[in-house]
C-alpha cells in the first residue's frame, strides 16, 4: 500500500510541477545557444560586444531555471499540506491505512520529487554554463592549463571528502524535509486560522532548536578533541548523522501521533 500511495502522490506532482521542469529545460537550451553564439566571436572585441547583448537575457535565464526548479520542489511540500489539511484530507485520512503509512508515503514522495528537481536543476545549469564551452571547443580539456587547473581542484577537494559531504548532506536533506513537514503539521493544528503563517513560525523555531543542538554537540567535540584533528573529523561525521537520524525519527513519530490524535477534519 505504501508503494501505491507514493505513486499516487508522484503522479499528482508530475501533473502540477513537471511543466515547470520542462519550461526550465527549454530556458537552459536557450541559454546554451546564447553562450555558444557569444563564444563564436573569436576576436576579443567581438566577444565583449556579443556578451553585452546577451548577458541580461542569459542571467535572467539562469535565475529563471533556479526559480522554476525551486518552485517544483516546493510543490512536493505543498502536496503534503493540500492532501492532509485541506478538503482533500477527508479522502486521504479516511483510507484504510495506518497513519504512519500515509505520512511515510507523503514524506518519501516529497523527498523523491525534491531530489529529482534538484538533480534536474544541476543538469540544466551544466547545459547552460558548461555545455556551450564544450560544444565550442570539445578538446578544451586537452589544454595543459585546463588539465593543471582540474588537478588542482581535485587536490583541494579529495574524493573521500566529497563522499563524506554528500553522505552528511543526504541525511541533512532528509532531516530538513521532516522538519518542514512538522512545521506544516504544527502550523495547521495549532494555528488553524493562520496555517501558512504558523508553518513559517514553527519552521523558524524548529530549525533554531536543531541548529542549537548540533552546535552544542560540535562544541563538546571540539573541546574534548581539539588536539586530535583526525578523531574529531571522524566523530563529527558520525555525530552529525546520528543527530540527523535521531531528530528525523523523533519528528516522524511526533507527526504520526499528532495526525492520529489532534487532526480534526470536521
């Protein structure tokens, strides 16, 4: 049943948010064409003239790509509010399914769609910023200077550090998604006449508490292990993940309990 709920929410998100991703894709192709057009002017003076003509449209296009993808991610969050705390909630909460399963479906579908939107945004920025350069000169990375620059970047950002950052970032992303859902739950249940305002207020409070807890733990680690950098980095990684998991699990059960006992759709 969980899989069906996830598929249902994803289908609803595709209908409402997918056109925004398509629009941002079209804009990225236009940005790519504009930059390729600019690079086609080999002479320095010609390049500056061409860039001055297209720069405003190009920058606006980049902003539009980021904005549309961000709105697409927002729809994943709004889907939870609409399907539980509006008239649609009558249908959602009357399903012969445990509240924990319903909430899990909403959470997973929102997380999946947000990840899709962010991945699409990264790809579209690559198309807008990097692809025109590669199309103009496919052999650019054979240049000694470019290779040296790439090697310098790799030395500054080791693969293991990147993997650790991505792992911590994944757990943090899950945690912030649960915090947003919790803010919507609290705002809708505690401030029924001002649900949106309540959600924003509780989000600020929850993120402040979360930041305070993590900062406190990090300060304890720093005081205890300031002379052992390797052990500090290891425990920093472990503690961050454990805190993210603990907070996420605690808020998950809080939401399930609140929806079971406090939600009144009459």
